[in-house]
């Protein structure tokens, strides 16, 4: 078995075909410690790494995450109005006329099991004005942390913290 880091789309396609071939080779379950099991696990990790780098999936918009979860478990707005402070407020939130509060985010996570990342990640409208941002970044420890996090964010293809 000659396996290497996947760097091109062609190598990715070949690895996917190998995975498919291994899975379809036998109707029996593949033993994890067998040669086929080891090859399958290694190829799967390489394909996963390639996909994360080349086809990143961003966190959904928080409102889309809420609506998706409601559909998933068959809830209507009236069913979860208490999490938002009433029927009017939930309507405003779901129509993006009012932002989610920290309390709403915590309650949505706790009672509907919506991941916190889905509720906060894509809040692109939350920004510091330029003057305050520059002032804040003059503090050495904040600047170092910001630069480190910016590099991490860019490599993960997540929203930038600016």
C-alpha cells in the first residue's frame, strides 16, 4: 500500500475510488486491525483532511440554524416563544429584525441543543469601529492574541474577526 498526502484533485478522486473499492470488495464487515481496515482508515483520514482544506463548510447563519432545528424536531414558533420572550419577539428574531441576546443563545443551546458555534459564529455585523479597534490593538497582549487568532481563522476558512 503506497499512500501519501493528497495534494491534487486527481489524487483525491483516486483515494475516494480506493475507499469505495475496499468497502464494496466484500459483504463482510471490515476488521479494523486488518490490512484493509488500516488502509481504509488511513485513506479516510487523508480524504477528510483534503476536504477540510479544499471544501470547508462554514457554520450556518444563526437564524438558519434555529429554523433548521425547529424543522428537524417539528416545532412551530409558538412552541419555543418562551425561549425568546414571547410570540412577537420570536417573529422579530426569525425575520432578522432583532439580534439574538446572550440569554436567548444560552437557552437555545440548552433546550434545543443547537451548538453555540452555530448561534454565534457568523455574526459578521458585530464589529468595532476603526478608531476603537486601532486603540485596542495597541495593547501588546491583545495584538498578539488577535494576530494569532486571525491566522488560525484564515487557515480554517472561518469568518475573520475584523
